[in-house]
C-alpha cells in the first residue's frame, strides 16, 4: 500500500510539473508585456517643467463680488445669469438652484472663459464666469466665510 501511494505521488508530481512551468512562463510573459502596454503620457500635454503657476490660474479670481441678477437662463445642469456689478454687466454660470431676478447675490471664486459655447443653450458667450458658490443676500451672515 505504501509503495502504491508513493507511485501515485510520483506520477502526480511528474504530471503537474509541466503545468506549473507553463503557468510560470505565461505569468512572466503577461507581466513583461503589460509594462509595455501601460498608460502613455498624453502627447499633447505640456511637460511639467514648462508649466507655470500663472498658467494654471489664468482667468481665476478670488475677490468677493456682489451682483444683482438681471436675467436668468436655466439649463439642465447650470444657471446662466446676466448680472450687474457696479456699472459693469456680464454673464456668470453657477450650479442650478433657486436664483431670482433682481435679487442680490455674492460669489468669490470664478473662472473666466471667453468665447464659451453652451451647447444646451445653443449660444456663444463672449465671456462668462463659472462661479463655484453663489450666496443670496438673505444669507449675509453666511457670506463672511467667503472672505477668508
């Protein structure tokens, strides 16, 4: 009985050895080729050494603005708002919300885009500011955190 189990173990090890070797070769092949097929750098991306902080922040403002809403154009994701700040009138875009014409709102962070084409409104804005947070005048106590 002992010899028979020894023979079975010997036959099994002889049969399994080529399978283990095959899996090892396949694993190494996949490992080597996956390194070559990995993500490649975008050829249109500017190398990091040529970037400047100014390029990243062009058009981005952090000043506190008080605006009066002159016109509201609702979209699916954004509200497009014609506003007045002092003597200037311009367009801003913000996330959808309860925005009312002739009301006063505050914002701090905005990104300027020029010649922006809104596909959902089928309209081109000469310039528009994309606003991160728009606070109404009734939440004046809540506006102070925008200053810091």
